C-alpha cells in the first residue's frame, strides 16, 4: 500500500487561490445577460493550463464549455463547476462593489465569491498543493467539466454529457457547491431537486380599460389569482391531481441521514429574518420537506398599476412566474401536462402556460456508495468533525445527466455558508472556509490517489 504523501504548508496555495479568485470575480460573467462569458472561459483556461491540464473548448448555446484533464493514478475524479454568475442587481444593496473581491470581518465579498468561482478556485488550489506533495506529479486522473450556463438552466449540459459520456467516465463526481455550518461541520449534499420554470399569462382585452367596466368584464389579475390559489394548500402541499404519483420514497439510509440533521429553522430565521414555516412545521418536518418533497413557488405577479396614488384601471393583461422543484422520479414534461389539465378543470383554460428556460430532472446518490464514503471520510479528517449529510439539497442543478448518462455518484462539499447570500447582494464566503476547503480538496484527492475505491487500507476504515 502506498503511504499517504505529506501535504505541504497550505498557506501559499491559499493565498494564490485568493488572488485567482479576485481576478475571476472582476470578470462580470453574467450568463443571463451574456456578459464577459468568452473572456471568463479564457481566464479559467489559462489557470488550468498553468497547472498542467489539457483543456478543450466546446461551443455552448450561451457560453463555452471547458473539458480539462490531467494526472494518472488508480482513481479518476470528475469535477463539475461553472464560471457564470447571477446578475448583481439590485446593485445599490451591495455594501462594496459587486465585482471587486473585498475582505471585511473575516469574509470575502463579491459576485461569484461563493457561487461558483470561489468553489472552482479552492479546488484548483488543492490540486496545486497535491502536485507539490508529489514532486509536481498529479497522482490521480482528474477530469474537469466547467460550463458557463448554469445560472440560466444549463441548456447545453445534458446533451454535452450524453455526447461525451465515454470521455467523462470516472469513479465519482465532486459537485460544484457545498457549505460549512456555523460550528464548522461540513454540509454534504448527495442530490439536487429538478426544476420547471413557467409563466402563467392572462389577457382580457387589447388595452387597459376604465375600471367601471369591472362590472361586466373579468379582470386578468383576478383570474391569475384564482389560478395561483388553486395550485397548493395552506401547508404548501401541491393541489394538482397526479402531482405526487411518481415521487420516489426515501430509502432507509436516507431516513437515517434525515434523523441526524440539525434544526435548520434558526439559521434561516437569523440570516434572512424568516417569520415562520408552512404548517408550523417542526425541525424534522422542515428537513424532510427540504430533502424529499417537491415544492411550488410563486416568483412574482405582474400587471396593472403599481405606482404612487390611485389609477382606476382594469388591466388588459397580467402574468405570474412560478417555479416547481421536483424530486426523483418526477418528469418535468409530465408535470407541465398535469398543470395544464388542472387549470382546464378549474375553468381557467384561458390562462396560458409558457415554459421558460431548460427544465431539469432531480438526482440523488446513495449514501452507501464507495465514492460517497470516501468523500465523507476525507471530510471527517480535514474538518475534524462529523459531516452533516443531506440526501438532497433543496435547490436545483444539472446533476441528473451525470447520474443518468455516466452512472456516477455525485457529492457536493464546498466552501459556502448559511449567511453567504448566494444570488443576493453581498454574496460572500468566510476566509476560514476557503482555507478549509483547500485542505479538504487536497486530503480528498490524496485519499483517492492511494487506491481504487473500495480497497481496504491497513489500519484504516474501508472506503466502502
């Protein structure tokens, strides 16, 4: 058995990573607006090639897709990240410029500091440290897939993964995000929910009308309100017939992980000022719904007059945007069909249902998978604490193609935090979490480099 290499002092690698992060944050790679995407792909390519990766670039519908490869060894690790970010708006709510990495009170602020440039750079810093420990050699094969379309639904990714499945074959995939609890325990996610984004539209005339005509002409905002109110009950349970028919029940291992999760309510209340939870859900129910239940959300309702004072108008039209978070094995297309049938049955056939962006299926990996167990063991070693295991994150992402086309387990472990304000003004990471993320990456990849997954190492717990 090859003994583990002694990792070097990580300080210079962490400092170099922070400089790289500042340079990437300065690139305004907002995919929703098509800003600086080729330039950011160029910058990421330069960073990877500087560490010995061979980088190939492929066109995407919105932004270039990068596929990089380096190293040799008994295990192959696939890493997935993205270089695009959310819009910075509303810019006036930022305390410091959104595209300038700024340190304040032990945190680094900037758009992409966490999602996902910070994650990408922390992993690259870990690669540098591992290479240094092995005399410039990378002792495992790393395949790195980095896209620039994640924040707009990854429209190119599923087809790319399917087309390049042979090239992407690996023992497991280290997913693009993760976080650390306030007390320093790594939060590990083994799945992601799917998502359907829709727009409901209603029109009653070609132009706005005098509100006196409300006695004889229906109001589009009223009809939209009826439609929205029909979609779920007061506890949040979706009212669309057939909506839950395909929901995969959690496994026994999933439920054991659920029972070990801490109470998520207080951090949400402290960080976001949340005033309550649907149905007065207790701690276990909040975690159960977050991990295993689909959800329907109204993102916004628009129409009519909303400025100061009164305007007695009957709006010509209005629209509402919704998203539906899905779990395995719900099919997005079937969910749209069920929604349409439900509205028709409610006498709301005049409500248009328009599909937005790319839909995503849900995915979930088995906690007992050897790759998952290897990641958890590395997390225990590098953080000195028991990981908090979420069978599924509450959010969505393009994990399903990796599970479906590659057959790999996916593990999300990263450098975020509950107060990181991802997608919001003042996005941030804690300086300490960035450093610990670099250490975890080096420990994890070093462990993978020592043997094939599942092989027992004398004196240590088997990875399987």
